[in-house]
């Protein structure tokens, strides 16, 4: 079954922004040669991990939205294939 998907552009922009921040933080850590077990590398490393978690959480939100769209489309399809099942008694 094919159906169009709508992606929330505001959330997509947040993912893009967080991904850019993640990249910048990691590039900065590498360019300075910071180690993850001493300051400031440990603080920046923790921040990088938190940004990665934000990206993952936003991905979960997008995924849930896509799943809901799929279920809605399947419900519409089922209703159209079996209209008698939704007639009141």
C-alpha cells in the first residue's frame, strides 16, 4: 500500500540543527585534541552525548508520527473496503 507521508518540518529543522551542533562539538573536540576523561573534554563529550540523545528522541517523535499516519491510512482503507461495518444498528 502506498500513501503520502507528511513530515513535520519544524521537527525536521530541529533535527538538522541538533545534527549540526553535534558535528561542531565533535569537530571542536578533535581539533583541540581533548581527551574524554579530563576537563574540558569530558564536559564537551557529555554535551555531545546529550545532543545525540536529543537527535534520537526527535527521530522517535518523527517515527511515531509516521506510524500514526500509516495506521490512519490503513483504517481509511479498511473502512472503504467494508463500509457496512461502520453502519449504525
